[in-house]
């Protein structure tokens, strides 16, 4: 990379030089490597080429963020390894780390990365008193106090001297969670740090005094209030229409916008990474939302040996996307992207297998092969929220009679899954969310103090529209530490509103260790085996809950 002008001393912007090196790799036949001699490299969005892209579970069709920029942008290049050789990458502004599009056999490995002035602001309460709190601000979070109000912003661009964004405390309060550094627990809970505020005063030395409209002494001493404006403008890593992509041995200190997103790709590995911020910085948040999201992936998803610490949402999500039917013309289905965070990319291609599902019961009523498609391309702003597919056979009569009662899933893009040997902590939601019909194994992981269920097996066609049914899942040899609230450590919860037979089938929960609490809560499952698990202190009538389940084995 230095041969193309990348600066390992951490002084100059390396963005354009790295882009030139990646482009040069396109002309090299066979396996090739892009090597960063060990050093510090800075990346700014000013020199990154904007690409119009639409990403699942982010900003949907929002035109304000349709253009994305990445420090490492790989498109149409096969057999490529990007090796950091232990380097540090420092990102600035609204910039994703990497994108891999239309490529095969790509590996990113062996570097650390972080963001200057991340769009999550972590504020530690260092003093409380009658009607006030005093908070400390991390050195990497610039701020201004004007007319008794505080706003946070980025470091300035080296090109025009302007910040890349600026948000008031009110805007950042849309996404608040609280971290207890003594207990090592994160939660989304009130009271809100900037609620009922009279004024904010800059005390110097990166300390802010927040005065409230009440003389009561607020709580929260020692807590870290982690605040964000909630727009997921991009992904830290984006893998689309690619095959055999691996992300290994990274030290990920902050993932801007979203996590690592796999979308309509095949065979993805995320292994040996450390997703943890640098606590010496005063920050605790390492991800703006999820760490890893696999949305519509086929082949295999392998997530092993990682540490997940400090997300603002789930650590791992693996699912497809239901598209509700709006109307039917013969064999043509008209579909809509129903959730505002997911739109703009093609959900089906010719030859894909499709399943029609009743939205209320989540039971399949028919299958077909797609023979023609119209709709979004994922690369431009035309027809972002609707598409049509033509089937190779007639549509079932009950679907024709009431199209809006049904949704469709792309069953070709459903992966086999292995999630193994990972550690999950400082997560305000779930550790692993899985909804796939192919064989899945969750084994040898440690879940510590998650604020919701450590494992969620879902499916819904009316909320997040995350498909689909589980047909073969094994959960074994995991350790579930410090369960909190009244959430099951393992929650099997398809969001069907009508029971018309089981949604999920063939789930085995074996040889795990639980530190008490509600162990398993299950709904609409057939053939659920819970065997040979250890529960500290033994079980009680409150350890298990079952609704609309059949063929349950609960032993030893």
C-alpha cells in the first residue's frame, strides 16, 4: 500500500492511495494480497468515492443517506487478501470500513480500527447533587456549549475545516443506554440523562454540569450514559452479492452506522475478532447497532472465536426478510418492503425458490420458483419499496382470495449456521438471533449479563419481517451467566398471532450451564428436546414456559 502513497506514519490521508492500490489489484490474475506495512493509516470520507447502495436493516429508502463511502471498497475482484500486518486504521466522519461487492474469495485480516469522534457519545456521571449531574466527556468527542445547551460533533475535515456532523443532546437522546462499569452490565432504561434539563454548563477539563428542573438528587453516579442519534446511515462492513468472504483477526474498536452486514451473499466467515472499544478512551460502545447482521445469505455462516462487547443492539442477527403481498395478477406477485429500515435492494433473482407464508400463523401454504423479477437494483433510487416476481406455477387459491394476508420468503438465501466459541457481554438486547430453516448450531459460547434473552429464535411477518422457520437447531455446551430481568436465557418466540400448527421444529438444547432464572421459554415448537443441562440451584416451576408446543422432552 505504501507504494501507492499510503502513509503509515498516520499524518496524511491514505484514502485515495488505498483506493488506487485496490483498483490496481483488479488487473492481477490469480491470488493476490494488498499489504499494509505496520503503521497507522488515516481514512477520511472526503476522498472516498460515494456509491449509491441500499442496505438491509439500516436507513431503508431514506434519500439523505443513499450514498455510502468506505475506506476499503472492493468490487468485482476475486482471490484477494487485505492484510493489515498489525496496523491501526483510524476512520473519520461518516465512513464505513469496508465493502465487498460482486467478489469471490476475499479476506480481510490482521488490523485494528477505530473511529475518531464516533456518533455514540459516552458520558460518565462523576458527581450528583440537588438538581444536577456532572459528567465527563471522552477526549475523542468534541462538543460546544451555546445558550445553555450542548451539541456534539466530529473532528473537522482536513479539507474544508468543517465537522462531518453535529447533533444536539436532544437528538442523541433518541438512543440511550446505560452501562454500569462495576457490574459490567448494559441496559436501555430511564431516567434519561437530558430529560427536563434547565441548562448545561461547560466546567472545563471536559466536564459538563447538567442542571434539571427538579431539586431532587438524580441517580446514576458512576454510570456511563451512552447516547446516539439513531439513523443507521451505512454499515461498518458490507458484503453483497459475493461468495467466500472472511473477516478474521481484527480488533474492532468502533463500528460506525451498523455492524458487519452480509446481504445476498454465500459463505461468510467472521472469526477470531475482538469487538471491544478502548476503555482507556472513556468510551464503552463498540457498535452503533448490531455487531454482525446476516440478512439473506446462503451456503454457510460461520461466526467463531469472537468477543462481542459493547453493542447498541444485538450482537448477531441471522435471518431472511418477509415481503408482504399487495396484489396478484395471475402468476405475478406484487410485493412491498414493509419495514422502514429495509428497502432498495433486490430480494429475489430468477431461479430462486420462494415460499408463501400466512402472516398470522407463519405457516407455509405454497412453494414456487421465480421466473422473472422487476424491482429495485440496490444501486439506484428507482422503485425502492416495491417489486414483482413471476412464479413457475399457479398461486394457491386461498392466497389469491386474500393476498395481503400472506408474505413471501426467499428460501434459496437461507444459510446453515455455526456460532461457536464466542463471548458476549455488555449487550442491552440479545446475543444471537436466529431464523433459518437450514441446520444451525450454537455451541461453546459464553453469554454474560445480557439485558434480554441470550438466544432468540424468532420469525415474524408483521413487525421486523424477519424470516423464517427453524427446522434443525442445536444449542449445546453454552454458559449463560447472570441472567437479568424476567427474560428467558433461551427464548423461542415466533410472532404468530394465530396457532395453526408449529412454526419451528426440531430444536435441541443440551449440556448447557445456566445460572438460574427463566431457562427456556418456547412457543409454537414441535419436537423440542431439553436434556442434560445444569441449572445452578436447581429448577423450579418458573424455570420453563411452553405455549402451543408439542413433543417436548425435558430430562436430566
